[in-house]
């Protein structure tokens, strides 16, 4: 189409040029046109009629030329605008079609997930009722089958439906206690939605999940929504809870040893007597959390927000407090700080451990964390050596005492 239009324009230009040349030729061939030679007046009453010059031709052609150029420009502009409008309309239609297709795919996906979830629930129900899953032996095939089906379904479900699976298994009594019926190690509960709290105020909305003593050891719970959940005495050892929302949750006496809670939100969470040994809490939010008598031995709290956190009676032995701000924490004693690892290097203020005014940073905090650990290990080795020496001395004293008693008994006989 564009090629044919260009060809027509070239032909029109050629024709116009030929007509112009013909007019010039006729104009100079006939004097009555006024374009011939100059006419000398024959009397005083006549004026000199000069021949038309190049500038006269320009004056003659400038108006039609301007009109022609203007018409061409206007036509091209209108055509360009029309093409742009058509393109915009096509794009809008494509966007509408794309949105419609996405909605249809989303509906199909939601329907497929609902169907898959219902099928899974029916299958586990059959295993419970007909295969006696609850009373099966530890290595029974029915347990292996239940674990395989659970792992498979979790890979295709979204967060809310993964939360449904978790609650179903818990309420069915399959993942509770130290020895669960279904082993969920490495199970994918990423972005699982279980909790019901939606605000930072002390307002409990939605359906609060009571998951006390649930066993989620070594599960994947990245970005999981567990706000407000009751997880007292839960088994969460080695669980990956990075970025999880545990706002206002209750984890009293829960086992979180070696768990990863980096950047997790634990605001106003109750962790009384919780086991957090070797847990990773880098950048975690622990505002107002209750850590009374919690075991934080060897835990990492680098850069954690500990505003109003209650550390009363907590074990901080060898816990890494580098970059942590403890100025507004409560319940801290000097003995706890002396057992912890931290930094107090003036050259790197951001990495320093900030303490309340009534507490003093140990001298060892001027060393690196590795140097502090090495020094602590050396102290422990010395203590063990002294203890072993004392035990040997007590054994020798005991042997000497027994020998004396035997000698006296023989003498009496």
C-alpha cells in the first residue's frame, strides 16, 4: 500500500513539472501573456512593459506551491494521526484481550488448584479411614504414600491452599508431637497463609490458628503468614522462616534451634522459654517480643530490631549481637552481656552493639567475633582441664581413704 502511494506521488510530481515547463514555454513564446520580451512604449502615454523575470515567476508560483506543500503536509499529518489512532486502538484491544485471557487462565488455575486440593483431601481421608494411617507403624507404606502425596500437592498449590493443607494435617493429628505420623521435612510451605492477624495493633482478626506442638522441623516456610498463630511447644528446628510474618504469634517453649528467621517479623511475639540456640535472626524485627528465659546461645542477632524486647533471664552465651541496638531492650543484666559476642569498635559505628546506659561493653568486644570465640573456647578448655584435674584428685583421695579403711579393718581382724 505504501509503495503504491509513493509511486502515485512521484508521477504527480513529474506531471506537475511538465505542466510548469509547458507554461513557461508558452509564456515566453507569446507576447500577449506578458512573459515575452520587454515592450518599448511608442508614445509618452505608454509605460515600459518589462519582460517577466525569475522573481516574477516565483511570485506567481509561491501561493500554489505553498498551498501544495501545505496540503501534502496536512495530508501526511492526518494520515499519521490516523495511523497512530489505529495503532492505539489495536493496542487497547490487545490489552483488553490479554487481560481477559489472564483472567480466564487465573480462573482455570484456581479451579485446577481447588480440584487438586479436594482430591488430595479425599485421598488422605481414605488413608485415614480405610488404611488406618493414624495407627500405622513408623515405616509403614501408608505413611510413605501419605508423605509422597503431600509433597506432590504442595508443589502445585499457592500460599493460601498450602495453609489449608497444613491446618488439615494438624487437625487430623498427623503432624503433631515429637514423632509425627507424616514427616514433613523439606516440605514446601513457602508463603503458606495460616495466621489471622492483619494489623500491628492488639486486634485479633480472622480465624486464629491453634497449632500447639505442631511438628514442622526442617520445613520451608519462607514468607509464610503465621501472624497470631498459637505455636506453643512447636517443633521448628532447622525450619526456614526467612521473611515470615509471626506478628503477635505465641511460641512459648517452642523448639527453634538452628532455625533461620532472617528478616522475619516477630513483633510482640511471645518466645518465653523458647529454644533459639544457633538460630539465625539477622535483621529480624523483635519489637516488644517476650524472650524471658529463652535460650539464645550461639544465636545470630546481627542488625536485629530489639526495641522493647524483654530479655529477662535469657541465655545469651556466645550469641552474636554485632550491630544490634539494645538501647531500648529491657531485662538485660551485665552478666548476660559479658557472655555474649558483640562489637565496640569506634571506627565502625554502624557495626557496633549499642547497649543501655547502665550496661558496659566487655573489653573482648574490641576484638573480632572469631577472636572472641577463640578466646571463649580457650577459657572453656582451661575450665575443663581444671575440672578434670579436680576429679582426678577426688578419685585419688577416695582411693586413699578406701585403702586406709581396708588396712584398719584388717588390723581389727
